[in-house]
C-alpha cells in the first residue's frame, strides 16, 4: 500500500471528538429572560411610564392645610408608579406642622394614598410651642396658639412629668368645679399652678398631690365664699396654709377672717 493510501486509511479510522450542544437548550432561555427583565425594569423606571397622576390624602383635619400637603408630596415624587420613594414621601409629610404621623402606599395604577394623623395639642409650652399627649413639642407656622389650652412653664425635658401632674391634679379639681390654666415646674422641681378663676396655688416640692387634696377638703366649706378676694394660697406648710389677699383688700381694710380652724387642714 502506498504511503498516501496508508495516511488516508489512518485518518478514516481516527475517532473525531463529539461536540454536545445540549447546553444551548437551557442557556438560551436564561439569556432571553434576563434581557426581558432588564428592558422591563428600564422601562418601568422611566418616569414617563405609569406616572403618578393622583394624590389622595386621608385624615380628620382641623388645623392641617391640605393644599400644603399636596404641594409637599408632589415635590418629592420623582419617578413612576413602581419606583416612587414612599418612605421619603412619608418623611416629608411628617415634617409638616400639625402632622403627627403619616403612612403612604401605592394604589394601582397611578395613585399615591397618604393617610395622616393630626397632632392633638393638650398644652401650650411657654417658650417652645405646643405640647401633644406624648409630651412632644411641635410648632405651628402661624404661631397662633389655642387660648383654651393650659400653659406649661418649665424645661421641655419635663413635659411628660408635667403632663402627668396636670392630669392627676385636674382630676382632683373636678370636685370643686375648677381646672388648671397654668402649671409651672421650676429647676428645683417645685410646683405652682393657677386655676381658671385666677387663683394662684403654690405647692412647692414634695408631695404636691396631698397638699392639693388638703386644700380641696376645705375649699367649699371655708374658702369658696371669699375666693375672689384671694390672690395666692401657699400650701408649703405641714399643718395649714398661708393666704395672700388681693391688694384692694389689703388697702381698704384688714384681711377678713376665714372661718374654721386652719391649723390642721
């Protein structure tokens, strides 16, 4: 056999490698799926795709300006329905005056729903603004403070303590048909208050509640008849109290006698 024939026979007998294309069956769908997801995400992130067209605000509003709410929300909507930052919207809304808390959610296909709970003031802070039921201070923009609320005079860090004392003492005063309009807690933790009839009561440090209870026990029987002539009642005494009469009483005549035994009240 010639050399050429031998070489041809050798090539014929040699096994050629087998190449498998089975991987194409699972790789190709994966590539297609990734491409679809990429283009879908890119399309949906475009603000022009499914833009937020409606803003619905929910809540029982007394002092909240709904127009201000809408402007604030519209100012932070940067994107379409799927990529609007609802957490950022919530933060912006809660920074507005009179807003206590807010929640934000998407409503298909083009609406943003915002639920707002309004601040409920329970007192006026003499130097800081308004105080809510949690003892937190907030400041309305117009600086118009409700006149019907009591005034708290003290460090804002003591608001929770002052609220507690206010509620407890106001509950006691219901029995004599009076309520607190001014409450002061100084740096020494001494309390004084003013009632809705103008009467000033000095409670001092220590157990202010027991001292107020002592006053209430004799108020109707002894003091109510001349309460309009009294300027200050000082309860910082173990057995009794000191009474300061209004100037017109002091200048016109001697202070009238208060009936009853004031030594142990």
